[in-house]
C-alpha cells in the first residue's frame, strides 16, 4: 500500500449518502468504515467492526445518538465511539478501554472526506467554495485510481443549461493524482465540474463528481441522468482495459487492537492532592441558574474529545480554592461535545458549592477527572422507576433521558419544595408523559407518596433513587417492606453522614502485591496504601461513591460507608478503603 495515500484526504461518501438514522458502508485503501450522521449533525467515521465479535457496524442501528451492533446489541457513543452498554452485562458500566477506532471526518463540497492519518488541511477548491455545489452519483469502478484518473481528464459532457445538446467542448483546467477540474461549454452555456477518485482498494475505485452550481429544479434529474450515462460508459472502458493488465494484490490494512482514548497531555502546575487524578481541562462555556439555588454548567474540552460516559456517571471537579467535589453528568444520550453538571448552593457549604456559585464564571478553565460510573443504568427492565429528591435529579435525569430516547418504559418521580426548585424544567418538559412532580410535601406525606409509587412491584422492575439521606433511607425501607428485592433497588448518596470511628489499629495483607501493612489509628486504608506506593482510584473519599471499593479474601470488615447495600455488607466480601476498618485483627485484600 502507498503510505503517502494514507496521509491524504479522500472522499469516502456523498453528503446525501448520510441521511439521519442511516449507516453507510465506506471504504478507503482496503479499509472498511461505518459512517453515520448523529442527530446533532456530527459525522462519525469508525472502524467497521464491533469490538465484541467483529460484526460490521455498517449494518448496525443508528438511533441518532448511539450506534448499536445488530449481533449482540453493544452500543457505541456519538463522537467518542466508546461502548456505552453491553446487554449481556446490563448491571455494569463498560470500561473506557472498550472504544472503537475513529477516523477524522470533514464535510465539504457536498462530500464526506476522511483519511487514515491525514497531514494538513483539506485542500481549498475555490470553484467549489460556494454553497450551491451539486454532487453527482458516485460511480464504482473495478480498476485502480490511477487508471481511472487517466481517463477522467478526457471526460466530455454537456453544460447543465444545454443538457440535451451534443456540441459541447470540455476543457481540462487542472489535474492531480486524484482529482481533475473540467469546464464544459456549449454556446452561452458553461458548467464547471471537479472529479475526485476515491481509492477503495488496489483494484477498485469510486468516481465522485461535484458540479460548481446546482441546476434548476427541472434540470436536476436530467443532469444526473446525463452524467450517470457518460460515467458508466467511461467505467466500462476503464474496466475493459484493466482486465487485460496484471491484477494487483488487495490492500491489507492493519487492524489495531482497541485501546483507551488518549487523554490531552496538558501540564498543570498544581499536582492533584493525594494522588487524585484530574487529567482533563475543560472550559465553562455556559453557566446559568436552572432552579432556585441550583447553578448548571456546560463544560467543553480545551483539547481533544471528552471521554465516553454512561448514564449515572460523575466527575471530580478540582476547584480554584483547592477543594474537590463530585458532580453527576446530566447529559442525554449522544451529548458528547460537553459535560453538563448542576450544583446546589448549600447553606452549610464546606466551600465547594460556594466556590462553584460565586467564583467560577463562564470562560474559566477547570481541571476534572474522567467520568466514573458506580451507579450504572440497566436497560433491560420491564419498568424503571426513578425517585429523585432535590438535586438528586442530576444522575437520574441522564438515565431517564436515555430510556426516553429509546422508548423504554419508565416513570420519573421528582420531589421538590416548590416549582422554583425544579432543575432543568425545559428538559423535563420534553418527557412530560413520564415525569410526575411531587411538591412541598412533609416527610409523612412523602412516605405516603412513596408507598403508592412502589406498591406494585413486578419481577424485572428496577428502582433508582437519589436525593437527601433521609429520603433515601425512607425509600429503601419502604421498597423492602413492599417486597422489592435488594438487587432491584439502586441508590446513590451524595454524602456520607455516618459517624466514623477511626480509633482502631489493624493489619492488612495485600494478596497480589505480597505486602503486609499496618493501618494506624486516625489513618484510612486508602491513605496507608498510598503512603506505601499503592495507588488506588478514588473520588469522594467519604464512602459514598464506591470508586475505591476492593474485595476481601479474609477477615471481618467494619463498614462505615453508604455505598454498599445491606446484603453486600453482611456478606463481608467488599469494603470501601476510604472509610471502612476491620473488626478482626487482620484483613486480606485482593490488591
């Protein structure tokens, strides 16, 4: 294969080949692409294979925000090509490393352009710079691009205004290895056309022509028919000549194994405290009050594509005052050009919400973590029930929007003090049929409403709840009283209000690291690990998010978190290293 060709922009489709909710099979230099336009207009060019079994994604389902493989239903996100859902593992959020290979795309001159490793910008073609260009139908040719171009420079055609004539002369204005610029003149009528040759494989090409001006409406069909006839005749001539020549071996593109998306390489003066990573830099593109005391923020990447997220994910925001806080992403499916978060101003703020409300402004740059998801959404429920209290709407909004887009059965119950406290009312309004508001209720009235909401459990229903601690506890208890099984009840606390006794001392054995460490009074397991060179991912570091969970091989833990369910705590098989301690003298951890 000519490596120089891999660095050149080539047309791989016409803009008209990409209607909404359609997937196109593109090819270039022996490589196959799945090409699709998302509902936001973004054109995706991906390696044409599902990462699971290699099935072509070009036969997949484009739902406008994600591309779904037809074989086992794996879903990949707009822009990022990261996997968002695996039906065989509905309770898990796919790892960020499950990400398809993407290629750059430019839509210009009525065509879609791409390349394996493009160098420089797409060439500017002045004659096609207007908005009235008219792409012709692509003509596939079983011959190499070089031979096709040799014939194209002699192409003769009629100008659009004299399409039925036969006396036009065509002049070659310029040509290159993969394009030629022709002008046809017949009397007072003249039409300029530029033809490109798409190298599909060593012995296959596609002719893609673009007229500089769009014909009148009554001439569009005759013009297309005219060029189709002439280019078809040219194709037959080229294929006949090529059949007498030695046939080249097909190109063999290298299929690279999937890898995690590359994060922007940006130097940041202040290291993340205690090893808490914040590799992304985002700019606040928009800040607004979405409800009383709730500010919303749109965060856009400074360099590169933001990593894939799934509904229920959160990010760590490293604030200008040195604090770190966790905020759920409220994004709907396919909203991959930004992250949207909301922050409630707390009267007893420790400085986080006050900083976000008072100091952070539009245009400011923030350091954030990659999205983490310890509160994933299942999409296989016969009915999903969401219960949100106040700012607890944020992760559930992303989940509800995802199910709403797919037409899956759900109800969203939103408990707030008043209508002024309803966050993102414009988004909720688009899902009005599935949203029920519960306003200004006392704790007793809230409990009564919850009983009515949860009284008719059926197998394969799932409940997701997020909000203030007392409301969460009440919802979980009512669900248990009404027969909801523990695995069907999913919850997320924003903070841990448990009183933590860290006066004990104990030993931890790290089974995989072959280390024995002493956890002193006043120290957490997480801190002890880091002091001894063992880095463990963490986020809230207060036992609420579940990021620092580890498995226990031996010993009896003492739980102080609000992340694990009662059943998980009773099993004694996992603990949160940021707050949990040991009842036994020793814990053996799977680290």
